């Protein structure tokens, strides 16, 4: 996925994946999941405010959502896509 077209395909896939994970997380999350997602979002917002790419914070935020969806396949897929997502974030910013 070293070219723009490959990154676009990855992002299109992520949009569908993240939307479903967010829906499931909203319906299945525990209080601990909610706390984890909130902390991860705050860390991401802090990284962005500092002008950082924030790829670790972004990854942690999306993994917190995937975990709250209570389906390990979401977590595994988001982990695999993390490297490609970093390339897309660097390109976009």
C-alpha cells in the first residue's frame, strides 16, 4: 500500500469497519470501555493540539472502540491496519 490508490482503498475499508465497530461499541460497551475510549480520545486531541501526527494516540483510540465492540476480529483487523493508517495520516498532514 505504498501508493495513494492503495492508501485510499485502506481508508475506504477502515470507514466501513470503524462505523460498524463504533455502532457495536455504543451498544455493548461497559463503563470501563467508556472510560478507556474517553482517555484515548483526550490523548488524541492533545497530540493534535501539539501539532503531532499522533499515530499512537489514534491507534489507541480506535483500538479502544474496537475492544468495546466485544469482537476480537475488530481488534485484530485494526491492529493490522495501523501501519497503513500511519502512512495515510503522514500523507494527509
